[in-house]
C-alpha cells in the first residue's frame, strides 16, 4: 500500500489492524486509537480519499490502496491544511486526541462535498466523538474550513485522491520505497 | 502589571503540533518496548482458589507473567491517598489480587510480551479458579448490608460524617411548610478519548527510571515510585506528555499498571509499555457519581428555606483509594449560592462490588447542585411561586462576602466563599435565555451554583529568559487539554514584556520542575498561574537590576516591554532582554554576537565580585503560590428543552451559561472549557448510564452502548461572563474547569419536569425512563 504517497511493506503479521500498522510499523502516531470498535472516530484516515476507520480494517485490506493520515495532509514545514488551520483559528481542539480523526473525517467530507449545508456538516461530524470541546468550536471550524478552501482554489496535497498507483508509471516525485 | 495578553482571546500555542499529528501521547512512545496486558477478574466478588500462569508463561513472545506472589510489593495494600478521621474503614486493593477480587475488572495477573497481540493471547491463558461470593451492587443494597464487600467492614460503611450549622430539628419543627424528597444520582464515567497508558525505561548504567504516564499528577507518581523501589526520588523522572483528556480519573493513583510497568521494565531490562483498551477502561478506571440523598426541607410561606437536612449514601465502589473527597464536596456544596440558616448534612460512604469511585469533573458538585435545585423547584411548586423568584429570595447577597458556610471543605478548612454576585448571575441568565419558545412539551430549566476551585496546597513555576531573549517556563502540573501552554504564556509574557509566542511552557515533567501537586479541582490557573506570575515578577526585578547597571538608571525607573528593559518615558534607552540574559551570567559567553553586547569591557567597571552577594547566575527564578483558601466561582445555567411526546427524545432548544470565574485570562479557552463541560453534563444527564446487572457485571462497557453524545446531541451554549475578581490571589482568577458540567443535570431535570409535568428525582434520564415516569404518573 501507499501511505502518504510512500510505498510501504506489508504488515509484519496478517492480523495487524490498519491503525496499529500505521502507528507501530509506519511510525505515524498521529492516527489515534480511542475505542477499537469503530465508534469514536479517533483513528479516521483517508482510504483513496474517503474517510474510513482504521481500527475496523486489517492492514492487509489496504493493500493496493492509498492511505492518507493526518501527517500526510500538510508535510512538516509547509503551511497547515485549511481544515487544520480552521481548527486552530476556531479553538477546535483541547486535548487533541480526537483531533486527527475529526480533521480527516472533515477532509473526507469536503472532498466529496465542498459546499456542505449546516445540516450536512452536522451529520458529517456526527460520527466522531470529542470529550473536551462540546463540538461548538468544531462546527465553527468546519464552516471556516469551507471558507478557507474556497479562498484557495487548489487545495494542498492530501486533499484529493491521488491517481491510482499503476505499475510502470509511478508519479515519481512522490513515490519512494522504504 | 501591563495587561496586553491577559484577557485576550489568544489562539492556542499548542495547537499546530497537535493538528499535524505531531503530539506525543504516552502510547506514541515505543523504543522497541515490550507490551503489557492484564488478566482481570470476570467476577464482581470471588475468592481466588488458585492462579496458574504456566501456559501463559510458555506462550509465544512472552517475557514475563506476574502475579502477586511474584512481586516484592505483592502483599502491600496500595496507598490510601487522602486519609480522613471519618474514614474509619478505609480499604485499598493490592497491585494484583491474590485472595479476593471485589469488582469485575480487578487486576489478577500482568503479562509482558513482544507485542500487545501476543500479550493478549497469553493473558487469555492465565487460569484462575474463582469461588464466586455474594455481590453488593447498588448503594441501597450496600446500606442493607445483607452481604459484605469486605469481611472486616461492618455494614459496608467505609466512613460516615455528620455536620450541622444551626438547629435543624428545631427549625424543621417550627417551619410553616416542610417537604421530603429522595434524590438519586447514579454512577457515571469520565471516558477521556485517550484511555490510560504507561511507558517506562530503566537505565541500568545511570540507575535512573524514566516513566511516561497519562496521569494528572506526575510529581506524586514520582514520589511513590521512588519509595516503592527504594530509589532516591532524584533518580526517578515522571513525565505526563500530551494527555488525551483527564477529567478526574487520571488524578487517581496508583493504578496497578503504574507500578507494574516500571517494575517490569526494571526487571526485564527493556522499555515496557501498557496501553489500556476501551473495554478495560470501563472496568478498571475509577467511576464517579453514585449517591442517594434523602432531603427534608423547611420553608416559609414565601418560599425562603429555613432548614435543610440532607442524609445521603455514597457508592464508594470496592475500595477507597481516594478517601472520601467526593461526599465531603457534596456536603460542603449542597447549599451552594443560597443562604440556609439551619443545615445538617450526614453521609455514609458505602462499599459495593463495583469499580472504585474518585473524582470525575464536578466531583460531588453535580449531585450537590441537583439536590438543592430540585429542592427549590419542589418549594416553588408547593408555594406556586415562579422558580426564578424562589431562587432570588434565597440567594446569598453581594454584601455578604466573605461568606462562611460553616461546613468543612476539601482542604480541611471551612468552606468560605471569597466573592461573587449571585443575583446578577441569575438575572443575566434569564435575560440571555429570552422568551419561552412556542409549542407544546417545552420546559424551562434553571440552576445557580457555586464551585470551590483553586484548592491548595500549592503549585510552583520556574521562569527563565534564554540568551536568545525567548522565555521558557515550567510548572509541575500537566495539561490534559486545558491550554496551559497558552494561558500561562499569557501571564508570563505580560510580566516580561515579550510576545506570547516567545514563551514556551513545559508542564507535567519532573525533569523540568519537580515540585507540585497535580491538575484537578479546577486549580491550574489559580495555583500554577499565580506561581508563574510570581516567578516572572522575580525575573523582571532581576532584569531591572542588571539593566540598571548597564543603563545607569535606578531600577524603579525601568520597565519591561517589547522584549527590552527600557527607561520609562525614554523607550529608546533600552537593553534587549536577550542581552540582559547574557549579562546575568558572569561568564558572558554567547554565540552570534551576544558576547560583544555584554562584554565586561563595554559595561562600566563594577566593584566587588562579578556575582554580587545573594545573586545567582541566569535570568531565571522560581516562584510558588499557596492559596489561603479556595476561590469560589459561580454561575447560572438555564435552558429550554422540548421532549417529543411519542419518542421522548430530548431536544435542547436553547442553553445559556453565565459564568463568573473572576478575571478571565483567555476567553477562547474559557468558553471551550464551559462548552465542553456542558456537553459532558448533557451526556451524564440523558445519554450515558453505567448498567450493572445483579451479578455486578457492567453490561454496557463499550461506546456502542454507553452513549457519549455526538455533535447532534449537543447545542452551542450561549455563554455570558461576569467578572468578580478573587481577593485571594494577585491575578484575581478563579478556576473554571468544572463549571460547565456542575448544574447540567439539575437544569435538564428541571426542564424535563416542566415539559412533561412529572416529578423528576433522578439522574440520568433517558427516553425509556421518561416513558416509564410518564406512564406511572397520575393524569
């Protein structure tokens, strides 16, 4: 599979969850594990641009797919992704544990629907639990992210599903083997 | 003090790291750590006949399996943190149970393996032969004492305490009207999104132990581990890194893992990590909130309370490691913002075969508020008086401060309210609430509350100006999301006249600051905030002393601003703080030009030693703050709700909070705390319920069935502020961490009672429960 544009080896054991694989084998600890039964959404990542719960998938099920984690939204040193920036501006996080899951779920939502209604936003974040904020600031952050993304016509990387990996014609600049 | 940052809605400094996925939570550490997993009791009460770990020890990848018999401290009771004379029968568990288990989830064996998967496999192979014993699961059953949780604790009574002001019996006898109510508040659970985790590494060469722990009190963990392992405390470092929410249960210590992870790391010579999963978090981490209150109240024809008698039982769970702080807080806070001339409170803390209880956000206050507010609503109904008016008639008035309640507080002193304006809170709450929405099945809920915050004994801080001119500061208390790195930077930046982004705060790391107590009881801003302020003031004084030599000006004529020490009224006569930091070290060495600025050959010659008597090198200082008493925050919550008459779904139409926590450091952070508290309160009032069966099994230990509210259940609260500064600390601040949650149960109960016309005497509620109440009520 590819994770944040980088080819990764198969998981060391077949029963490894995708969440554990990303954290333990890829060192991408921004993906958090809150419940391990698919309710809290802390472990949300993008699979081919769509939000999925990495605790409900085996890593081997992601073979042949592109996984984007929160670390892949805005590479270190670059500006924050609009969703991340909106969270910062709106105080959309406190302890930060649920935050990567929210950020990825909202990124997935806005990938599919760049102009959501307030009702669609409410439903879009209603699969993630936050125990700190009480959601008001997260709602504001989504509205702000919509504004920011409309101001920036070409969203930063991680936002749109990359072209599928096809053998022989790798998108060379981003592909690297580890 | 200039107040440039204090009070401003500064965006949080810690956010970017967390947003990029670069946070550092305990489970993020690895360093090829071995992984631990517990074998836990499936029984709520059982005698252990035997434990067989042979198969587990032989399982693939297993490095060790520990039972109590394998531990040098296996026969020691874990510490009782806060003893109290009334706690006559305090009991704590052992690290690993070997004779009797007293709640489902009590730890029996600890497996260490190459990874968590293998550790869980092996834990399943631990064979324990249990002889089940009778189970006591509700506080009422504990009071009946047909069975005992501890053989040597008669009546299951861990503690009892009675306090009285005035003469309650006489006042009740003379009262024109009296009412009796039984008010039940069930157990709840904090459920931070990060469950608990501990990681430890033993360095045999340096004989140092390093522990990362998702705790609210790393300094206490460090002290305990040093004693237990016979190490100098200076050889034990404990770090609470990013912690994914605390809300109380992470102030509890010691959980068994907090001993076993470091112990096994020392034994095995490898880092060891244990990360709790959600299922075991439900069982193994302390709960809160089970209390049943019998209330008798006497009042006059105008609805003024003349006597209040509250006799309550408290569900302590199987052990009392945290003492009896919860019922003590309930007892002290029941009368809340109201003047009650005759008040008697009696509690019994009772053992049950359930997970032990200790503070969860609110910590006995939600119960207290529920009791008082339900009682006032009952008085209003009895007298046919408007509910707001009944409250107005009973509120303590602004000229009555300091107000001595006469009741013992959690710090051992009496609860004395320092300042406030309760009638103004009520008026502002009603104003913000506005007119009642049209429609049927709409109800109004209302509650006024106080919150004792900023409890001692103390916190400290170290503030240092680096030779770059940037500032680093450290305090012992860790953050679990409260924004310490921002609000404390605001306090320091104001005193030192620097940009808030140039102040880096370290918290919860004993390597950086070894003194302190912990993050609990809404005390961080009051105690550590004022300690930061004290330390920064010393640094500012020192900077002025040093700069005064350089500028040949009296220190009193200097001020700190724009990153410089400058002459008041002559801002161009200034020394950069960076240069002062270099000058503060007589060696005066620095890369990048600093040495030239500070060379002794540019400064005027000085008599005497380079380091004057009593001075220390470095532009740094340590400060402490120890409060003379708690600061009492206060507030009013009010709501309109609608209850669907067919499904009993709850819709919160408007939720208003007016809050007074003294001077506000950062309104963004404060409103986040309040809104988050309201959400937890709504969860605890209508969605979350811990369902124990008669065998003591928690039947809903997952997020599928323990319903933490999603965004769809939580409205945006309308938040207003009053600022009545506390006279008890230089910053005038009070705590705010628990204010959002305290009155929510009372408000929701009040509103639902109003909407449905049925008496509500219990928490939590649910659609099913409302259906039952409605079906039972006379038409």
